[in-house]
């Protein structure tokens, strides 16, 4: 298929995903989905009982994409490919979402301290006759963190809108001993895989 123009819709609130798309010159327009429980949530992100982390992140990214495409049609906006993504952190088969408070953030970082965990980001692209996704997995090893380091980090705003309670592009870069995978994927949008999908959807990159 061929995209109608070079611009895509990004259905994500994440400022990091916007920065990454701008970094590689992908033109986009925001298509916002509701995520405030008080106003209603368009795509629930609850983990299903016994759900594998890979299955979870792929399911949520795909559901966001399908719903965003439906919203685009309902609003009668110009049809362009819709890009969605979901990121989760996992260790020992446990899915670590965004911490609700400082106590939960500290517990997450204590679990990650001195160990290797996985960051999974699933990217989906939906368009008229196109719906594909790719899940990218990176291994991240943290240095051993002291209780003081964890508490000091959790006193900053950084942990609270990020899966696993940290952002590699911020102060938590000081915690990372080793990465195997995609730095941009750990930030929330693996650019190599994203470009692959958009090219398949007909977007010239």
C-alpha cells in the first residue's frame, strides 16, 4: 500500500517518543487517546492473569493502534498511518509498570539493583489495509545501588511516568553498566524497527 503523504499520526503521550521521531526527521501529528481514569481510559493496560511480558506488551501496543485507527476514522480526519507503542520492564517474569508512588519506585529500583532486566517495546502501525507490529527486547544491567542512591533518585520527578521506575535518558543513565539491544527502544521507541514498519506502510523515510 501507499501512504497518502509523508506525515504519520503518533498516538502517544510520551515526550520521549516525540523527541525520537524528530531526531530522525519523521513528520508526525499527535492523536491523543484518553488515559485518565477519572475521564475514562480508551485502552486498558492491566496485565491479564498469567500473561507473559512479551504477550502483554504486544497486546497493548496492538490494541492502542487498532483503537487509534478507529478514532481517526470516526473523527473523519485525513487518513494516514497511525503509530503506537508500549514499553514494559520485566525481571524474573515480573512486569514492572509505572510506579504509583515513591515507595513503589524504590521497590522497583531495589529489585533491578545489581542485576540484568529486560526492556520490551512493541511498536504497531495501522493504516487502511495495513496492520503490523514488531517487539524489540533489550537487556539492561544495573550497577549495585545503595539505599541512599535509590531514595535520592526517587525524590526527583523522573521515575513516575516510566515503566520500571527509571529513564535511561536522564539521571538513571548513571545506574547502567551495560546494554544489549536498542538505546532508543529502552527510551520507548526503537527507531530501527519503527522505520521498518513505516516503510512497509508506504511512508518514505
